């Protein structure tokens, strides 16, 4: 690109001003990277939700238990292929920071409904035959360095044990599992519901929620309505959602993250638009004689427009690259919050897109001015 | 007289300032032969720069024909005019008008960026142009690190580098002391005589005009006399 030195030198004509502008764009994109990264990580759980599954919770609240006696009724609903359940265990390992999504399940039912879970047959067998066995997700296993045969104590923030009134539950690692298509789903563990149900001090015979697979995904809303109808006016009314809706409403407990992130970013970029736009305009105003000279030398109006526009694109893309680069470096620090180690590439891509739009929006008015510039007037300083 | 490089017929130039129309050139006729070095003189506000801008294709006549380097440039589109300028004219201004952020050689290279020359060829042509103006050793200097005379030489090198047939200079020595001015004028003379460049130069300075092969006087938007030097 032979015009690069010309464009680059124009960009640095006022060093300090360019540095300040660059910094504000860098910071905006750092913010963009971090916030969108968190958002995307949360949203990913929603997007990966299976359309072929429904989640049945209590109508009262997500955390309200449902009686296990609902199982047979659920299985009888037309369009339901299989029924499994899970219960919120609220576990952490050693330190409350080490939250782990461990859930008591009936493993064979669960595998039928969530076939993405992959484990070696002998490890599954071991779970079936070990009352206090636990199957650990690959990410969690790596995080805590657990091996088969390890005894791991998990502290439940919800459930106490009938035997000693304590909240510490002891498990024996019997194997690991992977989750097809989404490794972040393996930051958890599964253990035997029978063991849990017998040992817990209260609410025996209840489950946290039902997971229902459908024989036909297109029937999802009809089946959901049928289920809720079935338990209408019973002691345990239900709320049935697709897995995606469920994931979304689960997130909403923490506030509408997506909306908050978008609102903040909108405000930031709106401000940036004027700041950068103003800087670019000012810089072109100062360079009127120089731009006129370029035209004198035979640079066409379009060429001058392009030069100014490319300058703006260069500034914005450079700043965005730095900002997103820093975000990429800092993002792993949020691992404990979002459970993901890397900034999703989609965020980087979106950042590049935003930078380009910003560049064109801020670059076009001054570029247009440069294009319209009259040589004779400009040379005469009019 | 060889073929004309510049030929103006009944050229009228009017400026529109709001509701007022100002006629700056009134039906001007002018011929400049290929290889001439013409000095345009006249009082301030007489229309010298306006005339020069028409000849150099920076501005368009309101009426009349402007034929320069064999082309009816009054009929060219603005894009066509830009291309034409790049090919046929080199400009030198009173205040050099160099890009302050670029080195001398980068400044001189600017017109070549519009050509299809590759990097090596551009470098070679830039070096040759800087050598002609005697500034080979200042190639890496920024305009702020050059004296006025040196800056004007760089500007002349920039005007030369694409090898135009015509050089158009508006008071090229207006900002220089006598000695430096003489050096610049001598350089222009060399370019005219040895490199075959036709030159049209506006100047207020009768001594400067003496370097030209012909002087023309403009007064109140009309040529008053044309005499051979
Ligand atoms: N763009 C314009 N709009 C209106 N009037 C103009 C414009 N350009 C030039 N003029 C007028 O035309 C007249 C001639 O201007 P021009 O710049 O050609 O004079 P000049 O002979 O070059 O003067 P100087 O020696 O001071 O440079 C002046 O009266 C000027 O005010
Ligand atoms: Mg003038």
C-alpha cells in the first residue's frame, strides 16, 4: 500500500491529540470486549440449549421443589419421549469461590434425556454400583485435579444430612464425562439421586426440576401446554419452558445482562462517535491547504475522500485491535465468574465490525468535506 | 514559433460571491509557445493568479477556450482535469506547500503515487529530481528542517518528478531573499533551457522577470502588452 506513509503521517500530525483519541477508543473497545465477552459466555449457555427438550419447574419459583410422584404423569403426556430430573445442590469445594454445579440425578434417565453427556461405559457402571460415586465433568476434574478413586468432600449450601445434620457430603470419584458440542457444560458433576434422597434431612421424594425430551421437537409448545394443564390446580403447579427459555429465565435472575451490556456499550459508543468525529473533522480543517495541494498534484476528489476515510478506519481499527487485544489478555481473569477461559471469537469479530462502522460514521463527514474542497479557495486561504 | 503549449481565446472569468458577480478576466487572449519561459507581471489584484489557475487547470473559465498541452481543458470534468494535471503540469507556490509531516523524498514522491511506477522506479525518479534541484543530500529531511530556499527546491523537484511539459509558478521567490531567489530563478532557467520545460511564472519582482524569455503584463483583468525579453 504505497499511500500508507501519507495516511500514517497525516494521522500523527498532532501526536498528543491522536494519542488521546486512540486511548479513548482503546478503552471503549476494552470495555466492549470484556462486557460482550461476559455476555456472550452467558448467552452461549442459552444458545446451546437443546430445542428437543423441555424444562419443567414449579410455577411458584425456579427454586421450589416438585414431588417425584409427577414422573409417571409426565411420562403419560402425549409427545413426551423420556423424563429425567435434577436437583439444585448448591455445592462448593473447600471454598465458596469454588462453586461447582453438582446435581443428583438418576443417571440412566438423565442420559436418555441428555444424550450429549458422554462417559466410558465402565465408569457409568461404576457410578451405578457406587452409592456415593460421582461422575465429574472434564473441566471441573481438570480444575480441581481429581482422579478416579479420590474422595472429595462437597459442601452443600442447601442440603444437610439426616445422619449428622452437617452440610458436608462425601463423594468418591468414579469417572468423568464430556459434553458433546459444549465443553463449558462439563464444569460440573453428577451423582446418584438415591443416595442423596435417602441421606438428606428434609424434602425427601422431591426433585428440583424435570427435564423432558420430546418425540417431535415441533410439538414443543403443545407438549409444554399439556404438561402445565395436567398439573393445573394441583398442589404443585408447573411451568414448562423450552430449555432455551429456561436458560434465559435462569439468567434473568441476575438481571437482564444482555440489555445492561448493550445499554452501557451504546452510551459509550455514542459518546465516542462525537468525540472521534470531532477530532477527525478538526484534523481535516487544519489540513485544508495540504489536501488542496494533493488535489493540485492530480489527486482526484475521490482519492482525497478515500485517503481521509482510510485514515479514520486505520485509527479506529488500530485502537479496536489494541482494546480487544487487552480484553483478550484480561478476560481469563474472569474465568471464575463466567467459566470460560477465552474471549469468544465472535466477540472479536463483532468488535471489528463495530470499529469499522465507527470509522465510517466518524470518517465520512470530514472525508466528504475534503472531497468537496475547492482547490483555488483552499490555496487562497478562503 | 513552435506549437503553442498554452492557448487562451476570449477567456472570461467571473466569480460569484453571494449575489454579486465579479468579472476578473475580461475576454483574454494569450498564446505561449512550447519551450517559452513567461513571466506574468502586474499589480496586486489584477488577476495573475486567476489566469495562472486557468492555465494550470486548477480552475475553469466562465467563457472562452483554454487549450493547454494540446487539450481543451475547459471542457474536462473535474476528475479528468485532475488526471490531466497529474500528467502535464507541475506547480510551484510562494509558500512551498509541502506536507509538513513527510520527508523531502516522500513529498517529491507524491505525484508518482498516482502513476503505475513501482517502488524502486519511484525511488529512482525521486532521487533524480532531487539531484536536479541540488538537494540529494537532504532527502530525509522534513520541511521544518529545511531553509526557505531548500524547501522551494523540494517543491520544484515535486513539480518536476512526473516529467510534466509545463511548470506553473505563482510568485516562487516571493518569500525568499535576493540571493536565494536568484538561485531558484537560475534553477528555473536551467529547467527551461536544458530540460525543455515550458514555464509560466507570476512575479512582482522585475529582476525575477528578467530570467524569463518573455514578459507579460496583466492589468485589471486584461493583457496590456507582450514584449520579447
Ligand atoms: N474565488 C474568488 N472569489 C471572488 N473573487 C475572487 C476570487 N479569486 C480572486 N478573486 C478576485 O479576483 C481578483 C484577482 O485576484 P488574483 O488572485 O488573480 O489577483 P493577483 O493578480 O494574483 O493578485 P496578487 O498579486 O495580490 O496575488 C481580485 O480582485 C480578487 O479579489
Ligand atoms: Mg496572486
